[in-house]
C-alpha cells in the first residue's frame, strides 16, 4: 500500500526492562545508573508510579516512598537505554560519518623524484637519491639517503622508474635497475626486482620501470632504488617535473 512521508522503519528500538525480587523494604538496586526519576518508568502491581513523589533515584539506588510487601510485583523500564538499533539504510553511511581511524588507509606511502642528474659509478651499485618528495604520509622515506623504512608491518607496493643518459658502446655493457631490500640489522641485501636496460645498445635516455609487492615483516628493513652499470660514465636523468626518475610505495589495504 502506498503512503505519504518517510519510509516506515522495519526495525525498532527496545527499551530495557528490569524485574525486581520484592520484599518488605523501600530500597532497591537498579541494574543501570540513572540521573533522574524520569529516566525510568516504575510499575508496582501493574500501577505506574509517579516519579519523585513515589520514588527517587541516585545512580543505581532506587528508594520508594512506601515499602513494598513481599507479595508485590515490581519492574522498571529504562527510558533512556535502548538495547536495539535501527539498521542504517544501504549506502547511507559515508566516510565523513565514520570516526577517525575506523577506515583503513593505504599508508605509509610516499612518492619522490630525482630533481637533477645523478652520476652512476662504473662497475658498482649506486643508490638513487630521489631527493624531492611529492608526498610522504608518515615520514618513512628519507631524501638524504633514498631509504624507505616504514614502521608499520604489512604488504606494500613498491614502484620506480629510472632514465639513463649516455651511450653504451660495447656489446657486453649494460645498465641494471634494482629495487632492493636491505636488512639493517643483518647487513644483508635482497634484490626484489631487476630490470636490464641498454644491454650493449648506444643512445640516450634509456628508461626502465620497476614494480613489485613485498611483505614487510621486520621494522629494521628498508628499501632503496639502485642502478648498476659497466658502460663507463653514465648519469641517472633527473628533472624538476619528476617524469624521468622516481621512487614510490604505498601499503596495501586489507592484505
């Protein structure tokens, strides 16, 4: 049947009730503390009692103006205490209604880029120092040494891009880009993902993109972007717009 106005609720509030074991006394103990006689509806022998004149309350203490008899029946209903809830309608709760910290977030997270060219030493690993941050939610990335060290355990996405400037002239020459896990306590390094670019070709601006998912289980561990090359004098290309070389990460929600 059609109706005018708001949709009727299909779930309702239930007020809590307390039944008493009655004796010849004026003092009883409520199961919940109340601040006013009007906070309860007291019924003796099926007769509602008048607040203040028939009884008073002080916290959980209920005091009657006249003593009951052992054969009386008495109960009260807590008018300010509900033991049920009305379920919100589907899609009616928004993120702005939620208390801070209730919704999970994909932090710690950061994104940093190389602002200007960085030289790459021959036949050695060079840590890429992406010294310009776009954002860093928890201060987990250090621009001075290029280390991402989250102090929250969980699974993370790591991503990076390197752009090498300079020609590789020999057939055995190559440039490798790495995302590396470094164990600060054990001084051991683990290659997470590696990508070779150049591999004997000559030219400039050779780009490499890296992507991996890691399980961060030790707060001593940190992660870096590194380059290894054996082609002589090469540079990692940087630019003020952050398009050439960058390094970033974010925590996976619910993983």
